[in-house]
């Protein structure tokens, strides 16, 4: 979309890209910080960034030098030429060869680099290297040459493997760690990381960027802090001390246990995590009943412990980054760490966002005791801590790895409008809408796309501070302009979120503080001046529409009843009472100012009138819809064939789709219970909701498939035997219902989950409360195999055609045409 301005990273002016994140999968597998980083980066690149990103993992062992060499060769042999760009973050993955390769350094093999000195082994190799001598000579030549081709590297690795396998290297030479193994890995990393092979270097912390030999001499390394996977960090109480970590020696949990002897306050210390140091640590802690080991905890339990902790001690030795620091601070908690902790000290400012003390138990214990005796000071530091890390985002990581030329820094000189007498709609959204992953994005995108058949349509949306301003064509006469939040907007949003214990409040903040963004005001004024109709997706931007859209017809599309949706989230936080008042005022203002109002259901229109009084606006239901993707009906035999294509022949499958949203998380929790009770069935969970369960143990018959591409989703929809929708809360209606019935999947749903589509229980779907789903599914197994429910699903699909976006928006276009003009 913009000219390529030289060496700018993987973006390179190519717009939507195919990107591979390449990573090792350890044997045995553990879910650690690296794995969470890869998933978070992939989700961001596929979602907000609008690329097609795949995570490619290769199983590796690294118990000895031979296994490590084999691992490097596995990556060197990968052919990734069908991707536009490649990202690697750690050894041995960066041995891949690709013309557009960015490295986001987590760490090297630390036992052969910055912690090698603990082994007591010499650094230099001996002069007489035997069979390793000629191999080392070739490695040094490759490291100096900097070839993008891996042919020479693979040949040398094969020779080295053969020498190790055949015992050509003596016992002292294959010692691991040892000087030869250290030299081998250093040479392989020098080859892989040569500036001729790597387009951009980045690191997850300054601690990593500064380490000796991690990067080539003279390399320009950009530091970008990755956020934790998932959301929902909050501050609630201050009842205990809490830490979470792998229970291994470098994490120095024993120092925290010893420090408790200096804590006079009667306050518990909870320790979450597992590891090979557990038995020793339990023995050390046994005399102190205040110390409790929690074992591995779920994602929700982890956040609850952060939320209710007084402070979080975290004292690893020279940590690369330290997600625990970020998670604790996002939860509004002070972190107590040590001068030699590495990554955590980049965020913890002594006395301001926590404590930084000498790496000894006495100093650590005194700091913890001082906080326990002064909870007000702990709360003050926690508030500062939350502000300190509020700006950490995947967007910064994306920019470090991809550059910024894939988006335009300024609006294009000419409007993408088709003109020729077409009226124009300016549509305000508080979030970017393309690519559409969530239900709200899908609704905005599909309505506006259908409207662009007869109108020129511009969506004006906010993106995070630090993102690039961009205008993206979404179709003929249809485009989105993304305007970054200003630094002042971001600061005010963080303050509002802090009042609500870090609930996401970006939509409310946008409605209250859009005047803090001069670039937005300038563009909004131009867009509204050119508009015949101004459309609000949610009520929040009503004041901007009224300020700049004098004479234009105002359309409110109410996705939900915002006051009802926000109330249970905000009311428990007394400091955030003003937020709820703002929602009430903005929703009422939009209700009374609009000339045209649409909502997902009649119940939502009725409720809005009950809350805000009568309105003179023309009102109609614009239900959530679908895009007619499924085509012709499919038979039971075809569905079985589709399952066979997915490798699930003979397996009865049940599908649920959902985003990372509290009502969907609640639904998946009930499906986990179903899966345990029905071990012969396989349950598929699709969507970002899977991220909320990433660290939890799941029944073996429940598959968390995560965010999938459209073609992958269709394949699953055409193979599933049953669709499940055990929803109990929320607003609007559930778009997933239309995905299910469009693809002729027999549906089991709560009455609440099926709302808004005119479906009759017992006729169009099987109705059950969540605690009745197991019995309902069991009863349906036989008749589903017999094909009875397939016939019912086909009837429902025909009945639901009225909810296709093209049909429902066509009715709205007719109503818009009847509205009085400007």
C-alpha cells in the first residue's frame, strides 16, 4: 500500500503477508514464557495486524551435543520459501534460511553463553582438536562468509553428526557443557545470525540486548517488550504475598522462603508452579506454616491470586524478561526483586513501582515486611506499577519485526470513494474492524460492505497509540481509516482503567477523550463534512458525530444495550462510578439524537426505550447475519467424508465457537464438564476463547483449536456432528448460531443462546440448560446418526436465510432511502 522505502523489515510495502514464526518444541513439552510469547505474537499478527501467520514448531532434544547438532540441522533443512517472511526467537530455530528473516531474541542456549562460567569449564578449545579440527575450520569459514544458502551448513552439520555418532570425538570433546560444545554452538549461531542473513534484530529486553555474543558486533538491536498472553488482570485485595514460577534453582524461590523469617506480619506466602526443585523447597518451608505451595494453577486462578496479593516477590538470577513482573504490575501490584534479577529491574523502580534490594534473604524479607506493615504504600506502588506497564503492546513488537511501511503514515491524497452521485456514509468505530475476528468486528464489516453496494462508506476507527495511521481499501467505494490514539488519550484511558481495577475501557475512554487527539478531530471533521449519513457502531462517538456532522442524518446501530452490558463489570469498582454514568449519558445522547436506530433484537430496542424514554427515530431490528458461505446441503455420508479428511473418521464431534469474552469463557467451562462426562465424544473449541484455558489441564477428548482461518473454520463446520451453545449471559445475539445453522449442524443451545433468531425449541433446535447438556447430547446421539436431525438442520437453514447479511441490509437500505435528506 505504500512505496518500499528501503530496508524496513518484513513489511516491505506488501500489505497482507504470509509470515512464519519458527520455533523449537522441547521434549518433553512444557508451556513456558517462550510458548506464550509465540502464541501471543501469532494472534496479534493474524488479528490486529491483518497478516496470515503460522506457528511452525519442530520437536527438538538437547540433552547432549549430538541431539543439539541434529536440532540445528532440522531447522537448516526447512524450506520456508512459500512465506513472505520468517520470525525466529531462539536457538536453534534461527538456523532457517529466508531472504526476509527477523530475529526477536528471547535468549541463546544460556548454559553455553552467559551462565557457562557456572560450569567451571574453560572457554577456549584446545589446539589439537582431532576430528573436530577440519569441521571447525569449515564452520569458521561459513561464519565469515555469511551465505544465505544453507547447503554448506547442512553438509558440515551432517559431517559433525557422523563424527559424534561414530565416536570420532573423544569423551572430553563431547562433554556437555564443555569447551567444544560451547564452540560448536557459538559457531552455528554466528552463521545463523550473520547480518547478511538477518533483516532485523530485536530483543525482548535491554538485559538480553546487552548480553555478550548474543548479537553480531555492530548490529542494531531494537528492544520491544511483549505483553502477556490474555487479558483480564485486575486489582482487588491485599491479603497475601504471592509468587509464581517454575520451581528451579535459577528462580531462587529458596531466597523468598528464607526471607519470610524476616517478615513479622502474619501474612501468608502463596507459591504457584511446579518443577524439579519442589521437594527441596517444601522441606525448607516446612517450619513456616504461612508458606503454601499451590502447584500448577489455572489461568483464572493465577489472575485471582495476582488480584488479591499485597505484593509479588520475584527474584530470579539475570532473568531474560520476566512475564511475572509484567502480569503482577498489570494487576496493580508492587514487585519486590533484586539488583541482579535482570529483566525485572527494567520495570521495578525502587520505592516507586516496587522494591529493588540486594540479592540476599535478609534484605528481601525486610522489604516484604515493610510493605506488609504499610498496605497503603503497597497500593500506591501498585498503582504506579500499573501505569508503568500500561503501554506494553504487541504493536510495538510488530513494528520492531516488520517495520512500518506496510501501512501509510498519512491518508492517501485522493478519496477511495466511487462518487458518481452516490451518497456517503461515515461510520465511527472505537476499534479497528478489518480483519474481522470477533463478533462486533464482523457485524460492522458486513453491514458496511453491503451498504457499499449503493453508498460510499468510510469506517473511521481508533487503533492503539504508536500504531501507524493507515487507510485500507476494503472494496469498491469502501475503506477504513485507522487513527492512532494520541499519547494523552492513552494516558487518560490507562487512568480510567486503573479506577476500574484495569478493566478494558477503551470504548468509553474514546467517547470521553477524543478531543485529546488532533489528528482524529481533523479527519473526523473532513469525513463528517462529506457525509450524508453518520453511523455510530455503539453510542460512544456520538459527541464527535454531533460536533462535526451538522445536517447529516445520524444512525445508531446498537450492538448491545451498553449500560446493561457494562453495569455488572463496573459497579463492583466504586472508584469507577463515573464510567457507568458516562455510558448512561452517551447511550442516552445517541438514542435521542439519532434519526435512525437499529439493534440486534427487538428486546434490545425495547430495553433502550425503557432506559432512555421514547425516541422520534425510525427504529428497526437489524439482526446479526451471515454471508452465505455454505452452499448446497450436505448428506450424512458427505459429513462423514469430511471428518475422514480431517482424520476424525468414526469420531462423533461437537463444536463450539467463541472469542475471548466472559460469556464464552463461562460456556467453555461448562463444555469441559460435558467432555469429562462424555469421553467417547470429541469436543472442538474454536476461537480466541481457547487462550483463556491455555495453562489448564483439559480432558483428552476436548481439543482447543484456537483462532483458525476462514477456510479451516468452514472445514470444521462441514464436519461437525453437533453444534453447542451453552450461553447464559451477554447482550445482543450470538453470531455463532448463524454459522451453525447455515452449515446445517444440529444445534443444542440454551434458550438464551438462541435468542434473536426466531428459532423454535423442539422444532429448530434442542433446548437445554447447561446442566442438562450431557443428557441432551446423549439422547441425540442415536437420532443424529440416523439422519433425523440432519433433516431438521436443513429446514432450519432454509428458515434462517432471512438473516443473510445481503437480505437484511437490503431492507435497511430501503428504510435509509426514506429518511429525510440533509
